[in-house]
C-alpha cells in the first residue's frame, strides 16, 4: 500500500512536532530569515525587482551553459588552474584522494559546501585516513554530531548552547562554559592550528565567472579566506550551474544570495579568486596548486528536462525554507534528504532520484510561497507537482490524495443529494467511517452542500445590464457553486451594479487539487479544457473574473506552465482577474461610491490566502472593505495558515495535525489582535481560521449582510 | 553620494576613523595598538612612505611587513594582534572594503589577527554597490595570472549558535576602517 511507504515520514513528523524546543528555534530561525529579508527590501532601491534580473541572468546563463563552461575552463586554465569536469560524486572523490596522496596531505580544512555534502565527500576521505575538518561553525557542529544540515544557512540551528558547549568540551578535553562567548573563544583556539596547518583547503564556490575564469566564495565567518589562502593546495568543488557569464552577473548573485537569505548585502566576506597566489616571497616558482572541480552529477539531465531545468537557477539562499509552512515546523531532518526544504525536493529528485525525493515530497502542500520568495522565481510548486506525478506513476497515489483530487465530483454528488449528504457530514459516526475509509478528517467542520447550485440559480436569471461598460466571464469553481451559491450570486450582483455584463460560460473546475497532489495528466486535461472553453470569450473582449483565490491562481499562474506551448493559456492568464481587484478598479472607473457608513465601527483582520500573493495580495478586498467604512488590517505571519488547500482536510499527521501545528502562530496573532472577525476570500482557509481562532470568519461579500 | 560609508560600515559592527593625513592615520594605528595592548603588528598592501610613518609611530612594537618570507608563513602571522592592509576602494552602500592582492600573505594580514584595520583614501569610496562592476573588471584584467579580490564588510561573524550574532569566530573580531581625507 502506498501509505506504508510513508510510515517513516509520519514517525519523523510526529517526532518533530513533539520537540517543542527545537520547533521554537526553527520557527524563530525561519521567521528571522523572512523578517530580515523584508526589512532589507524596504531600503533596497527597487525592492524585490532584482528577482527579475536574477531570473533573466539565470535563464540566459543556463541556456548558454555549454559555451560558458568552456569559456570558464579556458580562462581558469590560463591562470594556471587545473580544471577537472566530474560526471558524478565518485569522480570527485577519486580526484581528491589522488591529490591528497600526491601532496602527502594529512589535514583538509573545508569551508561550507552543500555541493560536497550532497555527494557525501567527507566520508571516503576520512576512511582514507585524512583528517577532514569542517571550518564553518554550523557545519563543524553537524560534523561532530554526525548529522545532516537542519537548515541550509543555519545547519545547526536546532542545537542549543549547552549542547554545543558539551561537544567542544568533549572535543578539547577542557571545561567549556555554556555561554556563547566562551564557546566562541574555545572554537577560535581549537580551529586556529587546524587553519594554520591544513595541507589542503577545500571550498565550494557560489559563482564561477566565465569571462574571467574566476570563482566567488561567500562567507560570514571568514573561514573560506583562511582555507583558500593557507593550504599548499586549494580544491574548489563547484556545481556547473553556478557558472555565470560576466562580472556583473556575479555581482547580482552576490547581492541576491544574502539579501534573500538574511537581509545582508553582501555577506561579510566575498572572495573573488582568480588563479592561485603565492604565499609570501619564495623566490622560486610557487608549488601552490589550485584545482577547480566542476560537478555535473545529474545537472545535465536536469537542464535537458524542460520541467526540471529551473532547479539549476537555485543560488542556495535558503529563502524557500524560510517561507515553506511545513518545513517551518518539521525542519530539514524530516523535510529533506540532504538538501532540505522545497528546493530540496527538486534537487533530490535530480541528484538522488525520484524515489528518494518522493519519500518526502508529500510534505509540500503546494501553497506556492517558495516561488514568490525565490530570488530566481523558480517555479518550485510546479516542479514538485511534476515530481509527485512521476513518482506516482510507479508508486501510486495515496488513497486520500485521490479522494482530494476528485473532491469536485464528491461536491457535485453532495449537492445533488444535499439533505442526505449534509446529515451525513454532521453525523460523527458517518464521519468516523469516512475518516477510516477515505482519510477525510472527522474533526473538520465542513460547509454544507446547497441543493441548488450556483449554475442552476444563474441559469434562471435574466440579465439586467444594458449598454455594459465591461464584459465579464465569471469563473465560479467548486465552493461557490456547490456549497455557497449565494456568494457567487452576490459577486455577480456586485459586478452588475457597476454596469458589467456577466456571463457564466461553460467551464470546468480549476483542477488545482490535481496539481497539488501531482495528478498532472488530469490537471493538464482540465487546464486544456478550461482554456478551450474560456479563451474564445477572452477573444470576444470578456475579462475572466474568478471568486476563489486558488482558482484564480490556477488560471492566472499555473495553466501557462502546465500548457507551455499553448499561447491561449497565456492569453487566458493575462485576462484573468481577482474579483475584488476588479471591483475596486470598476469603482474607480465609474466613480460609484459605495455606502461608506455600512460597516462603520467594525474592525476586521484580513487573512491573505497564499495563492493571492502573486496576484493582488488581498489589497483589492481590503480596499473594498475599507470603502464600506470598516477598519481592516492584514494579519499575517508571512507564511501559510496551514490549510494548504485541501491538505488540512486530510486526517492524521500528514494532514489535519500538521496543518494545525503550522497555523498556531497565526491563530495566536488573530486572537491577540482584538478584531471582531476574520475576513478571507478563500473557502478552505476560512475552515482553518474558524477552527483555530474561534472567531467568526467571513468572505468580504458576506459583510454586506452584516449590518 | 546617496550612501554614507561610515554609517553603513558601522551598522555592520565595524569601526570608522576619519583622519586628515597619512601621518594622522599612522598615529591612529598606534592608538589602536595601545588600546588593545598589542605588541605585534602586521602590514600589507601599503605605500612605502606610509609604512615608514607607521614605523615611526609604533617604534616599540614588533612590525611584520612585506616581503614576507614564505617559509615562516602562516605561523609568523599568527603572532600579530593587529593587521593593517591597504584597501583598493570601498563601497558606501554595502559598507564594503575591497582589498586586492596578488599574494596570499596580504589575505593573512587581514584575516588572521584579532583586529583588522583597512586603510582607505576618501577618493576611493564609491557610492553604490553595482558601480563596483567596472572597477572589478578592470582589476581582474590588470592581473592576467593571479589576483584575489576580497570584499570585507565588517568583522567575522556567525549566528550559528542559537542565531545569536557573535563576532570574531575565525577571522577578526574587530574591523576598523581608517579613512584618509586628504591625499
């Protein structure tokens, strides 16, 4: 059974959730990453606009990689550097072993390098009798406890000072007080002779520059400066995707990386190495060697795979970890093989294979936030969906995921049999059976079905608008159709009030659950069908207005990637609008003023659904509510509420329980805010927020009936 | 200038001293040595005349300077409590000192001692981060074999234990910039 496969994952999640201290540290780590980044963007000229530049540079350099790599190699060799192209980890290992033998090396001082972590280079070197010492403090701690990085930028963030003090006490045989300054003093003393005496210095490189043949290494501790200057031999292991074309490209990456990771500009130290320098005046030809190993290890295949190529745009900033809702509560030992977090799923698939990635890919709830924070705008949600899809081809889908992918059919049936279906949804024994059979959480309060759907109501209406100023094709999706047709009708009424002609063309559901759970054949089929049904209206001058944030996201963001070669998908995306962005623009255009006394004195907290982030971020809805006289403020932790579409409706640890754990900090903010109610446009977030905050939760349109 | 190097470097826990001449800079270096009770000082990347002024002021101290014999490195450098290096140019926006070296001894002077002092001539401070591109390209093309350009933006730092910012884990715990106004 597919679920047996995840037993180990469930255990690890359970363990992670029960370790309160570790969870707190991780949360403060990721939150600080988000906050310091956001603070830097406030003062950075152009704010987040650099993401477009990084994206464009990465697209260009990866497209041109074969030529740039050749140029890089030529230029590096001109500077006396030995360059070796390694196909895989094994070739790196044997090259390094040969070098160590040649130099009679005993100690290798290493500066943090995820690339060498991924090929697990340390182990065979140690086996061969070499003393391999990680010099980045976090990596050193991880090495001493023989663990994998918990976070990309802060690999040992889960270790508290007393634990670290004990480690160094055991290592040095001296008493180490457990305050951080005392630990640092011991670390400095312990590391100094290692730096001074290492035979080989090994580093990664954040960047290779084709036009100069140089590499750039970024650190905050300064350890890479030491290991790259002292040892007789310097070895740099660099992934081939790190090669950029120009010095200006390099400057862009040197800025984007720390800004995205921790709001720094740039890291404390950036070493631009071009060739190897002598150390002091030897008077004779220097014997100091420089080796650059360019690693492929699956990268060529990633580049050749149109669905996976973007993985090569990653600059290893860890920002996706800082915003990923599930990573933020379970951490890298659960959410990762070696490279943790959302990009870790993509990277693991490319380097360690689909199955290894598939073992933890279920942790992705497809909220899409990783794409919105990524400095290279990497479409991780799409890549992860594709990985889940390919993995399921051999391993099958979890039953509960299949149920969620077919939720629209269940809703259709529920609506057709409404009185019975609603009684069943309310019956605990029935729900317990459903939980057991199909994995739908019995604890979740679900919205009842409507006996008459929105579509049926709409068909009976007669159009009221003559001489329309705008023509709207309304997209309703599942919830407003089968559960709350009143909401859909209110949206239509609001559009008509502003003089829009509203039609509801033949349409399918958005199909986003199929993307979220990796049913990509089905997702593509639905996308194609919707594009075929809706684009003719766009071509006739209709704008598509959708009421559900996730549906809007599917049409405006997901479809063009799903249907890469279909220009109509792009056309539909460009003409799809969020309801309230559209209404606000209409109000501005027509000058029609809403009743600004309607909600006077009311105070609301707005929850922005993740899928609105690349669209209007809820600003339209908030402005719309404000114009009705209410106070409304965005209340956010900066990540997801935990619902993750239908993820939180699933029973158990990989569903409701994890979903609630993610939501806790947000629930707390809402409860402490003193607002009268929560306002959100998402039908699923509202279930989560009602349960977690115990506050009333409204769709903005429902506020019209409040007064 | 849109940005102020001093405030940006200080925001990164760096220390800035503004002086009017090389002589005043030499005096400032001596003061820092006195404050930190340092008995050995290492110099690199500095003009000969300036080195002499430092030697004049720091008469009682052991001064290591170029050319460094390779046999004694890096151990000899470990004795220095303060390292002073000449800075090619500085970037105000990011609070960055840009050090250029074609000998790794220079890098040891700015990375092994507990305190690093960078010497910047005021005319060499550029405003924005991206302006550095043309200078970097020029430096690299000037050296057709080996060259290392080091961006130094404050002292060595880590947040690896409990995310608490701690200075000087491997490299300098203090980073000073002495800006010489008149040259």
